C-alpha cells in the first residue's frame, strides 16, 4: 500500500492501528497515573463508568461519557 503522499511500503493495518491507539490513549494515561500514585490500574473501570453520562468522559476523548467507555445499557 501507499501513504497518502504516494510513498510505497505502508502497512495495510496502519489505519486500524492508528484508530486503536488513538482510542486507548486516554484510558492508558489514566491507568498510568493511577499506578504512579500507588493505586491499582483496574480502578479505571469504576472511574470511566461512574462519570456523569452527559459530562465529558474522564479519558479526555472530548466525547460525552455515555458515548465513550460506558457499558451498554447504562
């Protein structure tokens, strides 16, 4: 595959990797902050699911919490 500039050698998985790592960047930074302060990384689940539904998601995505990492049906 080619890059948007026409350069050869682009891996066809690159757009998928970019989407994945862009999506997980905020939560991973939150988990790293928890670990650095002596807390457990699995506390992230409670932080993300307890955010006010119409407020911004704590991961920093800029989306409303109800559209970002909330469990289905919440």
